[in-house]
């Protein structure tokens, strides 16, 4: 555990919204070629966690009106199926 610096605290509250928008656009583009019923494999890039990738994919699917069903697997990759909501 460590104490945050004033610069780190400032960056928490005043982060660049452009970075977040780029990340949203990136994950939206990743799901663009998929349709309901398709399966996919997502592998975290360096510095990303499986949980972060999973949450970002779920958010991107939600923006399309879909949900993702993740298949339990071993290793770093996340296998998912695109499903319709409702």
C-alpha cells in the first residue's frame, strides 16, 4: 500500500475524456464484425487484465443491444458467444 501523490489524485478527477472515448471506440470496433450467435476469442493485450477486457466487451455488447455469454476456459483468452438480450 502507498499514499497517492497530488499528481495521481489530480489525474483521477481530471483525466482526459479523449482516452476513454478512444477505448470505447476500440471495443465497439472489435465487436462490429459479430452477429448474434457468433463466437469470439479475446486475448488481453499487454497491460490489460482479463477482467478489464471482459467488462469492456460487455459494455460494447450492451451498446449494440446484445449480451455476451463467456465460456469457461484455461489460459489468458476469453471465449464468448454473442446473444440477443431479452
